[in-house]
C-alpha cells in the first residue's frame, strides 16, 4: 500500500518516522515521508521518498524572533510563536500538504499536522492513523496529564486532560475552520480533539511501556508500542552519520566522555550554557563531547577535554560515553537508556519536564528545569549520576527497553488498521 507519513517540527519529530518508514518498506509498502523541507537530505539519505512541506524549521528557530522567544525560556511564548509561524505560511504550507496527499492512499500523522491532515483526509475520504512520541495526551483516570501532577486521583486526572484539550482547541480553532471552509467541509463547533476521538482512529503512542505502562481504562484504539529506533545497519551508510576522524581520534585518547547536546531543541541563552561548560572543564577532569545542534553558539571554550561538533550518530557514539546531558527529547532518551547511560535532563518545554520527572522517579538520572539551572546544580548532578546504585538501575531499565519491539509493534497495528497485509 502507498502510505504517507506527515510530520512537522524538529529532528525528534522526524527521526522516529524514518525508522517506521524503513520497517514498512521492508514489508513491501511504498512510503512517502512528508516533513519540513530542511530534512530532505536526512530522509533521502536512507532511501526514503521525501515530500517537502513548506518551511525550514531550523531557519525559523534561528531567526531574530525565534532566538528571542527561546531566550525567554517560556513554554507559552514558544507555543504562540510556533502557531504564529504556521499561520504566516499557511497558504503555501497547505498547498504542500495537498500535493503530498495526491501521492498516497493511507495516512499516518503527528499532532503538529493534525489541523491540516485531518481535514484533507476527511475531504478525500482517506484513512488516517495518529502517532505520538510524547507522554500520552489521551484521557485516563490513572494519572494526570504531564505537568499537572499536583495530585493523583481519578476525577482530577480526567480534568487535567479536559483542560489541556480546551487549551489546544483555543489555539487551533480559527485555523481549523478556516481550512475546512476552504475545502468545503462543515465547520467544527466541538473541539477537534473530541471530534477525532469519536472516529476511533488508530492512535499509536510510540513510547516505552517500561516508562509509561498502558492505562487500563483506555479504549482499544489507543496503543503503546515502544520507541522507534533506526536500526544500526541503516545508520552506518548514511552520509550525514559518518564519524569524522578527529572525533574517533579524540574518543580514543582518554576516558569515556560525557555527552552534552540539545539537538534541534534550540537554545536562546547560549552564553549561560557556554559558562557552565567552562565550569565543568575547570572544576572536574571530565571529558565532554558537546554537540551544538541547531543552536548558534559563540565563544565556546577551547580545552583538551572538550570536542565540539554539530551532530553525531547517537547509535554509534553514545556507547562510547559515560553519561548524557540533554533536553529530554524522547528519541535521545531512548537511545541513552538502550546504551545504559545515566542521564541529566535539562528541560525547556512541552514533554521534556515530564520525561525529566520520570527519570528522577525511576532513579535513572537527574532533572533540572532550565530556569533553575546553575553550574553548581549541574556539577552535583554529574557526580550523582555516576554512582553505582544509579548505574545499576539504568542497566536494568536499559535491558527492558532494548527488548521492546516498537517498530514491529507499530507496523503490526498499522497493517491491521489499514486492513492490508503483505
């Protein structure tokens, strides 16, 4: 079958879909991955058909306005900026979605695309499946939504999801109905989340059941599959994943380093992070592999115990590290746990604080919200995550995560839902 995967956002919103696309292709399906245009080389490097969705997310994040919002370290401001950017480019963006839909018969989408993809799928009568890489947003009485964990009892837990869904609808209502009007569809008077939920679409939560067990009160269409890692055999030949000789040489010259990187998360206050990096190098003997990702750093220290690069292949390099400092993206967390790395999550927004709380609760590392971050807290965390007890906990959970078959589970559900078995 011809499957279209639609995603919009950062690398963490794209990479798991590459694993899913490769798995589906191995089963004989034709797959087109539609994502922001700046991911073209990354996706096509795996031999996957790519359709560019209008916009370059990295450029948007590093614009003057984008960097200003990032410096605020304010989740609400960041969400408003994200929706503003999408609103400003909505005409060419919608056109690029429509062009991609013409190539495929079955649709898999992420939450960021839902306003557009749900309307086109309804208009063209194409079957739609949902997928997420964040802690669940599906209502349950078993636990509250993400950062609403002030209490934990059934009616309160249910309420937290209602509040979050109402908040989301406030952001997207006008945009949703504007596009539905363009397509000749009836206006929605109810929340888009509730409208979609009534359709009982396949809802794949591609996260670890070890970290997030499936609630018993969910309906059957809501699944937890496990993380979606890209198999090493695909990463080894990817042109963007080649390991530079300078990196290999540096790794071989001393003890395992600490990995520190924030990927496509984007850091506004780069001076603060450069200062803390200086303190680590001055006050410890730790070696640090620092990945700048999409962030634009200036005046980073020069030191024999520091190597700076933009990206590394996590699957190849993290096994050579002894701990990880990062923003708390689910994909990076999954790779670190699979490789038995204790973690320090410096959370910025969205689902990152939730992952941080989970790893602290399970004694897998330390969580520091970025607004509370200081050199003293980071240095203390580096010492703590290398204790024997914590490392033992990480090894136990890492083994469980390695045994999960996220891609296989997701494909099985997709084929059953779309009713096409190869």
